[in-house]
C-alpha cells in the first residue's frame, strides 16, 4: 500500500477496517463493533444457492429417500428378529394347537409371564421352528433397502457438491467484481492483507463449511423426523421417554452457540489482522532487514499470533463442549429406553424385535443430534467468515456517470475515439477528511498538446490533483472537464480510455515483456508494440536479453532493474496512445542518461497530447509549457521555467534549495 502523505490525507499508519455494514458515516463500521447476528448471515448464505434451487430440490428429494430407507431398515430387521424368536419359542410348544390355545394353556399352568410373552409374538406357530425361508426374504428386503439408501445418499452428495462449488464460484466472482468496483479510498484505509484474507481464507472457509455441513445437517434433520415417526409408530411410550433428551439438547446447544459465535467472529478478525501484518512484512522484507526492525516485526507477529491463538482456543473450546455433553445425554437416553423396553416385552405389550428396532432408533435418534452439535463449531466459523465476505460485498462502490451522461453527449469522445485532451479545473474543492480541507477553489486549464508540470513540497496536493482527474476520488465542489465535458457525466471506462498513467511504483505481472507492454492496449500488433518500445528506449535493454521480447518477467519484475521496470510501464502507457498522459515521478528510478532519452521520447510524443508531469527533480521539467507550483492545495505560482526563476518566488526557492543541496553533497 502506498503511503498517502498529502496534506489532510490518510497516512499508512491511520488504517481503518474495510467498509462494513452498521452505523456511522457512509455506512461504515469499525472492526471492533458488534457483528451481524448468526441467523441473518446464515440465511443470506443459504440464499446464495437460490440459482441452483432445481438441483437443491433434487438433493432434498434424494435425502428424503435415503433417510426413509435408513429409517425403515431397523424396523424390517426387527421383523426378521421376531421370526427367529418366534421359531425358537414355538418349537418348544405342543404342536397342533393355535397361538391362543398355547397362551391359554400357559396361563392355566401358572406361567402368566411366559403367556404374556407368547401372546405378544408375531408369526408364532406352536411346534414349528424357525422359518428360514421367511427370514431369508426378510433379510434380502433389508439388504435391498440399505443398498437403495446408499445409492440415494451418493446421488445426494454428488449433486450437493455441484451446488456448493457453483455457489462458491459465483461468490468468488462477485467478490472479484466488487474489488474492482470499490473506490480507491477503500484501499487507502484497509490493509491489503485484511482484504486478501477475506477474498481467500474466508471464502475457502465458507466453501468447506457448506461442503461439510449442508449434507450432514439436512440428513440429520430428516433423520430425526423419520426416526421419530417410526418410534411413535412402534411405541408412543418409549418415544416419549426418548424425546426427553430433545429439549435438554436444544437448551444446551443454544447456550453454547450464544457464547461461541462471538469468539469465531473474533478468530477470523484476528486472522485478517495477522495476514495483513505478514503481507506487509514480506513486501517490505528488504527494508525491515536494512532498518534492523526484524525483532520488532517478530514481536508484533508473536503478539498477534498469541491473540489469534487465544481467540481460536476459546472458540473451539466453548463449541467443543457440545459433543461430549450430547453424547452423555444420548447414552442416558439409551439406557432408559432399554430398561423400559425390557419391562414392556415381559408385559407382552411389545415384541423383542420391536425393542431391538427401538433401541437402534434411540441410538440413531441421538446420533443426528450429536452430529448437529459437533458441526456447530464449523458452522459458526463458516458463518462468521461469510459475514466478513458479505461486509465486503456490501461496501460502497464507486459512483459512476449518470444514466443521461453515460449514453453519450455532444462533443464527447467515445471509448475507442481519442479526444483532444483539454483539461479544465473549475473552482475545485476536495478533502480526504471533511474537517481537514486540502484543495480549495482551484481553477486551471491544460490545453491540448501542453505539458503541465506540477511541483511543490511533499503534501502540497500534487498527486491528489491528477487523482481527481482520473476520478479516483469524487470532488467536494466545482467540476473538472475533459474536452469540455464534465468528467462526472462520463463513465469511468470512457474517461480512463482517454488517459494514460505512469506511477513511481511500477507494476508488472508475470508474463513476457511483450505481454506487459501490450497490457496498455490489448490486441496491439507486434509492429505497434515494437514502435512503442523503440520510442521509450525499451528496445535498448531488451536486445541484450537472451529471449528478447519473449523474456518472462518474474513476479513484480524482480529479474529487471528498477529503471528497466519503469521503462516498461512508460512503453505500456505510450502504446495506449492516450489523449491525456499523467507521469507521477515516472523518471525517478532511471539513470541520468536514460532520463535524457526519455525526455526526448516524451518531447516527440507531446504533439496532440496533454501531459501532466509530477516531479521533485526540477531538472526534468525545464521544457514544460507551464509549471504549476502548489502549496497546501493551492496554486501559488504558474509559468515557464524561465519566467518562474525570474520571478524569484516559491519555484525559484525550490530550485535553488535543490541545487544547493546537490552542490553541498
């Protein structure tokens, strides 16, 4: 992040959070304020799956089928158990009598408990053993039901994976679009590491959460409904005993979530802060080493790492309490169901197979509740990350041209048409912070083909002036026109298509030298690229490279010198052939000989092109058509180099002090 030192501006040390929802100017909320509630964020996250609702409906349908098959399994297996028990008991009873006669005989002989047991059995035939054919058919049905459930579960998982990954892909695309639609002021205020954490870590965490929880939560909820239905059908009394655990589980889950959700929000906020610190440390590693600040950087890292550890530990510990507590409640419920079921069997009110099925249902009934509890920490973590992503998506975007202005107007150059490049400031006022004015009532005209140099002390407002032309910031008052058209009525695409800008800080991407130059005008021919390279003397150093224009530039151009990187960015701007050229200390990184060559190249390109040149080295702007001297956001002098020296004012003082310092050195 470049440090902004304009008077009234924002320094790199005065960082604030990414614009967030909440009270305050422009809808911003500081990082330490209360976050959004869990439920609205979760509902909004699920709502992003709406474009895939057809597939989501199939997922739900397959889940219902899978859960139905799984729920029927224990009941059907209980029927097979009843066949075995009926055969074992029936073979010991006298043959030739009915089940009712056998029960009456047992009662008559004083075996009332056995009579109750026999009376409650299904499929019992006195004198007949186990019907293996019937039992085999029952087991095959059970096997078929479980296989069908497994197939439906696989189809559910397959479709859900497609829904989740498509949703995350769309979310990433929306965040990428949002990043490019946000005003420059946002990036001045927010650490890049914090933004990167939201774009990468938080979105990845949301994807993992949806992938791991959606299927299990849906299946668990349907399983609870399916099992509860089967339990009520088999025995309402035993179902009531098992349901005692539900309100206890809900109360505990609510209490733990209330305490753990803020900890997860803090955890991911600390993660963003730590990422911002690491990104800065790596970007400025050379400076940190030279200034001997490694210990201080390590100390800050250790402090922030400890804060992240504490927040993560508290979040995981509090949410982790749910799992063992839910397991304890499930085990107690399991024991109670087994004891009550045994009494009901001896009373003849229920069969052994039904008790077996019910015990399985009891265990399965608590299992989804335990699963939901165990997923709460992951779910809360994912929703906390989603909240941070939504805060980014809700941030204020750049205001573009009005609908009337965006469709065209008299005297306007189109996106593909090069204008004359006349720029006029009319009573412009601007400030980064309302209570600290920077530019007040500034007026000037830069005519087509003129080179306008802007000089002045640090913080005078030089860079701010050209940033306003580019509409990186909006004016507080007045207006700026390009070829007589108010720039606020132009779309930013139209405006910036007329403008080329070269900054002191170079930016090159990983690709060939040819590709980096062509970035200024996609689709440019090789001849045009070579022409721009020769005009800016890039061809001079490219000829010495082994692969010439096909040489691959590494990340940030580390395999090129600072001057060579600057030449490439200038060639890129020249290839774009803009009507308006802005050079912000563009020659500060080149040697004296290269600087002279660049001056000649720029001189040849001044025809029909308005140029704004910001420079601290006054020797580079002697040939400018007009020199503006700025102090505290005001133009205090303007004229040619000779005129300003003769006037003996602010420019002459700057010129003398600069060359006096050189002589002293």
